[in-house]
C-alpha cells in the first residue's frame, strides 16, 4: 500500500498503471449486488416451491446448412463474458438475498446427438428431449441459471437450446440473446478474431442498484398514491367459472392452446385501430375485458399486463429480468357499448404506462394486499401483447436459412403462473395468440370454446364497434351454468406454433 506522499510523487503513466491493476483485480473477484424487486420476488417464489419449473424459459435457435461448432462455442463464451446475468448465482446474505457475479464462467455446452436415430424419429425424439429439459429445475445458489445444449439432427441441422430461469431473463432478453448470437457467430465464422458488438454502457447489476436507490421519497410516494387510488376497492378475485374445484393451495400446472385470426379479420382489426387512433394492444385488451365480463358477469375487472420496463436506451441491449406487471382495471356499466369500453381502456392504459416504473412487488407490499388461499394476488387473468420482433428473433435464420416450422416441435413448460393468460402477437398483417391456462381448473374443451368466443367478439366489434357488450352472441348464461361450449369436437385444439414462454409489450410501439 502506497502512502499519500508516495502517490503524489508518481507520474501520470504510473498512476494509470495502478488504476488499471486495481480495476483488473476488482473484476477478477466475484462481485455481490442486491436483487432487483422482480428478482427478489422470483427468489422468494423459488424458496416457497423449490424444484418447480414454472419460471423456466426455453429458447431454441435452429441452424440449417454448414455448421461451425468452434465458432458457436466462441460466440457463446463471448456472450457469457458480456452479460453479467449469464455469470450469476444467488446466495443468502446477512440482510437477505444477494446476487454474486463471477468474473469468469467456463462454457458448459452439452451435445445431444440424435443423428444416429432413424430420420423419421428424430423430430419426436427432439420434442421429448426439449420437453424434459424445460422441466428440470435450477438451484439458484449452486451455479449459473442457464443451461446450454446443442442438438445434432444431422450434418446440416442443429438446434441450440438455452434454458434460463426467469430470474436472469425476460422475453426482451431472449431477443437480445439471439440477435447477438447471430452477429457474433457470423463474425467468428467469417474469420474475425474479436466480437463486433459495442461495449455495454451498464450491466443489469447496475440497474438493480439504481432501482433500489431511486425508488424512495417523493418519487415513490407519487407512484404509490396513483396506484393506491387506481386500485381502491378493486376485487381481489375474478369470478371465472372453472371446470374443476379450485385446489386449496395455488398450483402451477398448465398448458397453452393457440389460435390464429384469418387474414380478413386481422386486416379489419388493424384498420379499426387506425380509425380510432389506438394501438392493437388496447383494442384486443378491450376484447379480453369483454370476454371476461361475459364469462363472469363482473363489471369491475382487473387484469395483469407485463411491460418491457426498459425506458432508457442503455437498458435495451442488456440480458436481465426487467419486466414489470401493470394492474389494469376497468369498471363497466349496464348497456355499455364496445366503443365506450375502448375509450375507457385507452385512457386507463395511457395513465398506467405513465406510472409503470413502480415494481409490482413493491405495489403488493405498499397495498398490503390480502392473500386469498389458492389465488394469485391482485389478478388471476393476464394479457400479453408480444412484440413480433421478439418472436422472430427467437426463431432466427442461420446463414439465411432456418428449419421449417413444421419440422420443429411445439415446446411448452406445462406450467401456468395464473388462472388464464391470453398472449397475442401481431406479425405484420397476421394476428395470432394463445390461452395459457391452469389445467387443474380448466378443461381443454372449455378453452377451445373460449377461443371461439374471443374470435366472435373480435368479428362483431370489427363489424360494429358501437355494439353493446351484451348483444355480442356468445350463448353464455353465467348466472346459471357458467361457460358453455364444452363441445367434444373442440377438445384438445392446439396451434402447433413456436412460442416464447413470457412476453412484454413495448409501449413505445404504435400501429
């Protein structure tokens, strides 16, 4: 250790060398950081249900054509070194959980060779492997929260599978991972020695510390006051009729049933958005409220909506758990028209977006929400509007080609975080989506009927936005029997499309 006098006698070059050595020493040692509010909630959920795969997020990247394993390994190693969340594990410190970022983590890439199987069996074998992989739990304290596997189907078809715990990632991050993987892999394959990616300005650990430091005082009070007023007297339970008795404790068993709007309906809905100067998010959220209203008879409805929560440009290229959930509430009136509901949804959504920086976990604490056994707190229904670019980036092209969608198996974690989660995606002029639902509550035939009813609502409001909500013909009588439509012909319907496990809407997008 140099004395103050010795330091003052050093020339500029010596001082720079000492600073460089200190920085290198710092980054060669594990670093401890607080968790963000969203991470902390997921950490507690993991403690309550250790070994649960409910927060596992699968990502797969198919490669078709000539393949360079050495370049893939080098690209993965570059991404691991670039993003601190790919080098993190979680421990319990004196004041609660902390995340420990290791300075270096060796790549652990498992190779699953299916090329020895008969060609007509490889697709099914890959599907079985992927479904088994996404069910494997993570030990958040034991090591990194991501697993990498390369599946070899033959010399010209490979699939990179990365299974991550939600505590280190979100849907936006999956897009970042794939985009950067394509860039770096392509660069190394072409003979470049260094990564072409620009340095990150901040890391996720910086964001976690910033969030803790800034959510206090007047800033916090304004956010809490808004949401407290917005949710005053809100119902804690959505009275959605179920096919099976609700378990005493909340379960997370689930599946996903998909749907696609035809080209004509998609075009009509997009045109309606332009006509009313609203986003497709708002229009389809209003359709979802209409569906829930008709199924429950409740006029006071609460829905959770994930948001990307990356309000600053320097946060956009980071892998991490940024997603926040907004609680969106509407109060319907007798005889209300869809056009009236749409205006209410637009005003409510815009106000919610302006106050979106209050973490959902902080909101729960501030509101002192009553926990009802067997029910998720505050909301049991979710609406996701996914950015189409996230879907596309999770199914990238390698060397200008990719595997045909029909060749790739449908993969889902067989979990559901809430009772009912509607995810909708706009991909250019096509609208598609899916209902993820708790299979301990709902039968597939009921969800198939619900999909038909959602489509019917979309068709009717596209033809006549001024239609009364109760005049949309669905054949429901919630006062007596709850949802009908348990037609055996509809049971088990599923759109075999690829899906990101979680999604957020980028509210800066517009139609």
